[in-house]
C-alpha cells in the first residue's frame, strides 16, 4: 500500500534536474541576494516594485524603487540591455513581483524574482534600509 506521498511516483532524476534548473532560472532567494550584495559585486540590479511610501519606510539595502507601472522602455534604457534585474515586493501574498517580471520580460529584459520579498528578508533576519 502506498502512502499519500508515494501514490504518485517520483519523477526520474533527469526530469527533476530539468525542472529545478528551469525554476532557478526564474527565481532567486533572499539569502543569495544578501550574499551577493554583501560581497560587494552584485551582477544584477535589485528593484523594489512597491510604492514609494512603502519603499521610504523600509526596503532592502541597495534596492532601487521602481514600481512595475513605471517600467517603460524609456526608463529601462538607463541600463544596458543585458542587465539582470531582480525584483521583489512585500512578500508571497503580493503579485507585484509577477507583474514586474512580466513587464520586464515583455520589454525584452532578463529578470528573476526574489522569492519571499520583504517578508522573506525579515524572516532571514537581514537588516533593512529606509529613506528614498
């Protein structure tokens, strides 16, 4: 008799590897962003896609405030075309990151979502910055 876990067989290892390789091409986590920022040479631009008032109150250090509605071809031209953007919002309950990722992709830009957003950053115990 199978358990609820094993009643549907696990995928073959090659399929699992392909699945998680694909998944990691779409997202990163707070720990990896923090480590990259701590080392001082991030190879991405970190965008906080929440509104300016929330950003001023608290945000991830080194983030730039750019709500998805402000992501235009003209605005994004401030960065080289091969720039990798990492976007985040309030947390898992917010779809702002999804909207931002979609907008950036439609503008032909490379993007990853920082899963967890502000909630994940706080859960990891990382410090926040404030101000504009």
